[in-house]
């Protein structure tokens, strides 16, 4: 292996104080429209992410953040009532927000609002998926009912100790458990309906 390759690998493995400190968590308060706050919360919940992780993904990349700021110059600042909301974010995210907001002569709060709005297509896609889940849900309910009926009919001609009856009972039980799991996923997704009504 050449020396420059060894040096490159060493650079990748070496830790720096700045890199470690950049991952430190800090509490920062922003003034945001209630809708933006709800959007971030909804997206984090639906995607199974912590709000801090999602927030950091939205703003930590300065190149992407700058493109968001440039694109945001076309829009007027939302004049809806703003409320204070404190988030735990990484120090790198805070540095990126301050830097890009200053470069684009834009308030840090408006830059955060623009960044959160990037989640709208994500929620729209999740809502469409949720609609499709509901279609499948009704079919699964029919399947569960049919399985229960088949098990009851089998119980009339087979003993409980019968191998076939035991396997069928296991299949129906597994189907019922899967059905319950799916219902819980769909119920979780139903929270997005309220967001649609208020957005």
C-alpha cells in the first residue's frame, strides 16, 4: 500500500476534538408556525425517528441548507402566529444554521421553517401508502374471518389433539397476530389525517 493511501486511511480513522464537539447536543429555541412544529413531530413519529435525528438530517449539510435558503428567497416569511419551540440539536446543526442564514441574509427561524417544509412530500407519500394499507386491511380482515370459520368447521370433524387441527390452529393464530400488528401500524398512520385537516 502506498504511503498516501496509508495516510488517507489514518485520516479517516483519526478523531478530532472539533468533530467530537460538533456532535454535542445543544438546546436551541426557535420561533416557528405551529404547523411547522406539527409537521416535524408527525414526520418523526411516522418514520420512527427521534426529532433530534430528523432535525439534524434536515439542517446539518451546509450545501443542501444553502440550496434551501436560496430557493426560499422566492417565498415571503410566513406571517402566521409563531410560537417558541425548543429543540435538542447537534452543535454542527446550529453552526450550519447560523452560517447559512447569515450568508443569505435570512432569519435563522425562517431557514428552519423552510427546512422543515421539505418534509411535506415525505408525509404526502406516507399518506398515500397509508391509503393503500387501508385497502389491504379490509382484505386481511376477510381472510381472518375465513380462517376462524375454517378452524371452527375443522373442530367439528377433528379432535383438538389432531395434527392437522393443531397446525391449522397455529396458522389462524399467527394470522390474527399479524392482523393485529397491521392494525396498529394503520392506527399509527391515522394520526396523519389530523395533520391534513389542519394544514
